[in-house]
């Protein structure tokens, strides 16, 4: 309870000329290494199921899956692809020509200028590739260039791979919400990360430098890591992440 009138500083900074942004469109996002399209059961489900086949571990930290058959996964895609929140993309790796992953926008809150990226499921073929990084770049770019102020990443606190990825992509660590939910009958503590609009110009430069072909040798090995490029932008690092790739 506050017994004294707060000063202007204590009330928080005024957000000048604030206009809530529009909900992201279903625009196809395409770059040098990746293409993202609105998820569609007929166009993508069978191809994605093939990429995920025999890799049940990719579903470990998601609230659904693994799927026992292509038809079961097709039904799941059909039911979820039509949703506006979460808003799902299918991801094509242009270096292989294959559809190898899924990601979505969710908890879309234009009035707060906040949006989350989640339901990220990259097949082993997509993980740790230029296409995977460029996919995350294009989704982040669409958000901030539409006028959002905050872009969130949340994951199971036990999912160290996701925590490393969040930090590498330039999201700042914000803490752990204990007993945030029950998933597949198990407790889930949720680790929170976010990037904000003031950080976007520097993050955009970091992504551009990392994705530049000059950053890779003849065998495709990176010369400089993205985590090093985003380090100076991040407001706080995850104490469990020593040195992300």
C-alpha cells in the first residue's frame, strides 16, 4: 500500500506516440537459407512428419506428441493450423529443400505490444543450421518492424537446449516461474527470456553479420559465433548457460 503520492519517475516512463501494432500477417517469410509459410495440413503435414520420424525426443518438452502415425499428425496440424493464436509457420530449409520444422507466434497482445515465439520444433536436420537461425531472425524482424515492444521466449526450465538457443538468439534471461504449469502429467517450471524494441537494431546487425556468407568457411563452419555477437546486447545471461554456440 502506497501512502504517499508517487513521483512521475515512480509511475514509469511515458510511452510516447504509442499505437498498438497490428497482429502479424500471414506473409511468407523468405531469406537466403529458409522459407516460412503458414502451416497447412495438406501442404506440410506429411513432409514434416517424415522429418520428425524416428526422433521422438524432439517432442519431449512440448505439450503434445510424439505422434504414432502420419494421419494422427495430419489431424493435429489440420486442427491447429487454422488458429489465430498460436499462429503456426512451417519451415523449409532451402539448403536441403525439405520442410524440417515448425514455430509459432502466441500470446499475441497488441495492446501491450507483446508477443511470444513458441511451439518451436526443429527436426534434427534443421537444428544448428543457418536455416534455423535465419528462421528465428525473420520471425523476430516481422515482430519488431510491425511495432511490437517486447518479444518473449519461454521454455521448460529443464530444457537446457532451448535456454541456450534463447540466449544465442539474443533474448535476455528474466528468471524462472516455479510450478508454472503441468505438462504431460509432470511439473513444469518455466524459464523466461525476452528481447525488447530498443535492442532490435543491434540484434538485427548481429544476425546480418552472422548470416553473411563471409562468416562461413568452405566447409560451412562459422568464423564468429552468434552468441558472441549478441552478448553485448543482452541485458542478462542465463546462469545455467555457460557458452551457447
